[in-house]
């Protein structure tokens, strides 16, 4: 038996319907906030991600699907959406008219350890907003993300926010945490000992239990904010309150990527079994200049679509096309039933033509396809110029079936579907 590669899943049935619904709903909300769609390539030159994400992050150092193509170029399957979109913005000089507001969705790839809600191929939807660097834009962007969740039907989540400050802040803060973690170096995990040398901020992201305990007593970034960074963050919080967006400040939220400055945020479910992050984002100041683009600041966020799918009720996604089954009783009625099937489709009624097997098999298929109505044509109906309409979900025998003239059947079905 062939299986997909580890950590990758076939998406179909209820899951595909959920995926499609999430993307479409998010797109509607994003359009209201002025976003347009962009689709960048799934693979980019490896350097695009190395520059954007930072060489010393877990994603770039361990999780990227990177290989040489036939021309000998190093290419990488995108592990996240921002880097490619920013590269596309610079390539196409889209910053000539600011603000630029783009939404994307699609497959991402990370060579991670698969578990519930964590796959090697997964899907994200996200937005990038370039141009205005202000607490207003940050709070509007967080509100957009929150509205997307609400529109999808997800209400039980918390929003964690923090600020990574400006260069001055981060310089002072990194000095302080290097000093702190160096004192606890021997108790840090192997990975975090390396991070201490290469990228100390990332220790705060560690999932290792011992590291988490040491992190809980670490210095907090707000104690190192420059005046500007402090004012900026206070204003973001004030505006979120004005917006009525509930949030918690998480002083250790640094997010897994290197490109953030100032506002960073993350969304976590508060009900049910699944507790891991469903999405997050933040402001970035230097990402465009990494691609030799103009000095324009941006803010963005991304949601993990599979994680949002985990929070949606299966019941609502059973498939809601109301189908009519056109069922000849024997092969002799096939042609007349086929004509009726064609007429129904021409009148925009979703119909099935069930002509294979005996009648009991056809009725079983009608049931399995959730057909609400079966139209039976047998010898009698053929002789009378009629169709027997059978309402599959009606229990009352007197109302379950009705013989209708074949010339009146379209109007009858439309009326019946409207009322049910
Ligand atoms: P990140 O780009 O790491 O900030 O991830 C943004 C969101 O993508 C996370 O909050 C998750 O919802 C989702 N995500 C990240 N990695 C995975 C994965 N391996 N499998 C499924 N979803 C993921």
C-alpha cells in the first residue's frame, strides 16, 4: 500500500470542506479590511528563507525541506508564507503605492516531528500589511485576525501580545538575558546552550521543560524598553482596549522567527483538548531591506488552517448539497429517467442519475449520498406520464410519497426544496 510521506495527509471530505470554508471566510473578512490576494511560488531560492527567517532559528536550521534542483541551485519548500510574499513585493516593486495589503494561503513544509496538529505539510492563511508603522495599524491588524476567527465561528481563544521593542531595546535586553542564562548554563538543554551562543532570544521559545522553568525567572523585555518602544507598546494596548479586543500581555512571547520588532502576538485556544498556538504574527522593520527593497515596515500574521479545523464542529460540515436522485426502477426506464435528470440540471437542481444495480441497491446509494428526494420512474409511471416522488427523510407514510405529472415535476421539486 502506498502512503503519503510521513507527516503529510490527503485532504478530502469533511476536512476539505472545513479547509475551503475557512479560506473563503477569511478572505471575505480580509477583503473588508482592504486586502487583495497573492499567490507566490511554493518553492523559493533557499537564501530567501535564510535571509528572512534567520539562520539560527529552528525553522531554518532544522526544519526546512532544502535540496538541489537539476540545475544545481539550492531551493527550499516554503516553511512559512511571509518571506516569499515580501520577496514578491520587492521583485514586483509593489511598494510604489503604499499601503500594500496582501492575503495568501496555501501549503507550507516543515521537517518537524509529526503529532496532532503538527504536520510536515500543513496549510496557513496569512496577511501582510506594509506601509504604515503605527500602533493604529498594529491594533487594526490584531483586530482583523480576531475577526477572522470569529467569522469562522471560533470564539474560545486568547490573544497574547508582547513587544520586541526597537534595536536599542533588543540590544539591552539580549545583554541582560545572556547574563542571566549564562548563570544557569549547565541546567539549560543542549539546544539552548547553542542558542545562548548564536541567538539567545530563541531560548525563550524553547519547549524543553527545564528551559521553560529557567525562562520563567528571566528578565522581562519591558524593563528594557527604550522610551519610544514603551510608548509604542502602551498605545497598541490602549487601542486594543478601545477596539474591545481582549488580550493578555505575555512578557516572554518572542515568536519563532527572527524578523520581528515591536508588536508580536499569538492566538491560543482556551477550550477543548487542543491548547497549542493556532496562529500569530508581528511587526517587522527590516525584512524588505533584507531583499534590497525599500525601508518600509510591515506587520502580518498567519493561522495554521489544520489547527483551526480541529476547533470546528464536524457536525456542521457534513455536506449540505440537497440532492435529488433520479431512479429508474428497471433498465427499461433508463432513457426517460436520463431525460429528466438532464432537465433538472438545466434548471439548476443538484441531481444524481442512479441507474446501476437493482432498485434496492439504487435506494441505498441515494441514502448514502444524502439525497433528500428520490424520483422513481417504473412501468406504471411510464404508462401514466408521471413520476413518484419519495421524500427520504419523511417518516409519515401518508406524506412520504406522491405521484406527480412529469411535466410539473421541476416546479414541484423547487417548491419542495424551498420549503424543507
Ligand atoms: P509560525 O509560522 O511558526 O508562527 O506558525 C503559525 C501557525 O502555523 C501556528 O500557530 C500553527 O497554527 C501553524 N503551524 C506551524 N507549524 C505547523 C505544523 N508543523 N503543522 C501544522 N500547523 C503548524
